C-alpha cells in the first residue's frame, strides 16, 4: 500500500448522541460540517485551523485529526509522511455535537483519500478504528454512515452499528448555548452513577423502542419517545442552563433532549419564532441543519 494522491479533502457531519432514551447507542448526523484538506509533505506536520478550535487545538502531530489520519495509514500498512493540513471547523468543541468523533472520522477518511487502494479503509473499518480511537460509537456511526443509527458493542467487544429508519423531513433544531458553557464529555461522564434503578432501566428500554417508531414516521410518539431516566437528570448540576431550557421546552410540548453529553439541546421539531428569538436574546444560537443522509464524504 502506498500514498498515491497528492491531496485529499473530506466533509464530515456534526452528530448528536443519545436522543433521550438511547444512551450511548442512538445517534443522528446533521447537515452541518467540518471540512479538512491534507497534503503529504516532506518535513514536519503543520495544521491551520479556521473557525472553531483556532488558537486552541494543536497544530502539529498531536492534533486529533492528524493522529486519526496516521492511525488509518498504520492500520492498512501504508507509509507515514509529514502533512500539511487545513481545517475549516464549524462543529463546537465540547458542545455535545460529536466534534471529537467527527475529527477522528475526518482523519481516517483523509487516510483513505490518500491511499493507492482506498477500499482497504472501508466504512466499516473507519467506524471501528474511529470508535477505538474516540470511544463513542454512538457519535461515530452517524458521522460515518449518516442518517440515524443505533450502535452497540457485541459480546467480543467489537463495536457494531445499524441504520434506523428516519423520516428525512423530520425537522431538527440544535440550540447551542454561549461558548462559556462548553463541557467536555469526560467531565459530563464523571457525574453518572455506575448503577441505576431497575425501574429506570425498564423505562428507558420502552422509550427507546418508542423513539424508533417516532423517527420512522410517528411524530405523535416523539414526546414519549424522548423521555429518559438514565443520564440527563444526573447531569443537571453540570448542565443547569441546558436542563432548564430542555424542561421548559418539554413543558411547552417540544420533544427536547440534551444532545450528547451537552450542553447543546436537541429539539426534534421547529421552534416558534417567539421561542427562537427568546433563546437568541439570551445568547443561544439556534441551528436548523436538517438530517445528513450520507455521512462523511471525500470531496
Ligand atoms: N476538529 C478538531 N480538531 C482537533 N481536535 C478536536 C477537533 N474536534 C474536537 N477535538 C478535540 O476534542 C475535544 C472535544 O471533545 P469532547 O469533549 O468529546 O466534546 P464533543 O465531542 O462533544 O464536542 C476538543 O476539546 C479537542 O481537544
Ligand atoms: N453517549 C455519550 C455521547 C457523548 O457525545 P458528545 O457529543 O457530548 O461527545 C454521552 O452521553 O456521554
């Protein structure tokens, strides 16, 4: 295997995870993208970052996208090089929109784009390598395959995923709070208990099944299908503003959940103009990205 192309470029979607009851398994991709271009060079690696992460993410070989690119090359026995990388980032970091999963997928897709035999790094391998790298198959699956997905780990410890049927016209709103509220996934996982009451586990099992029906074309089931007792309320203290917004929207009849580990709030509906303006007045950004059906693409 060799590096056959002098450049590769990828567009990778933002994702949500959990969607209420599907903790660590359900995910969905959005038409909201990071874009990365890479060229192998003789000499050291350099990374330029425009947009999110400019001035904060590393600009050398320790950059997450570069590390994933190198892991992809290594997995298929391709040689390493120095890299000149250009990132145009839109997905917030520590926002609950899967930025780290998308970064890992971006790097692996770029590796594919440089290879003489790109089919060696197919979507299934990208999914499993990115999961090993990043740890969250619930974000990785939609970032790779698009649409809505369910991800799990089998008895051998291998990550698996499958598409969930979803009505592509389902409106989605992402409510991104001001930057000061960013929360790393690592921090948000520390507050979760190791054990949960059986009644809560049963509650989520039924709601997850209901959500699958709702997504497939039963919008009347969206409120019941977005109920959760396994993670959101445990995170209340680290996500006070987001939980308050989520609770208020649910009281108004909106199917609102915490996106991933937060603090972004996902609503499986359009907001009224009044609600949107109120949030924006308080510094929130309201996105209406639509569902991405294809996942990460070389461009
Ligand atoms: N495009 C990117 N380039 C480099 N590093 C990234 C990129 N996206 C995410 N990261 C790394 O991942 C971290 C955020 O990951 P995480 O805490 O899992 O939050 P989330 O995935 O919800 O945005 C960032 O602080 C940064 O270190
Ligand atoms: N299931 C994970 C999802 C983390 O998603 P992120 O976008 O916040 O990284 C969790 O809830 O911890």
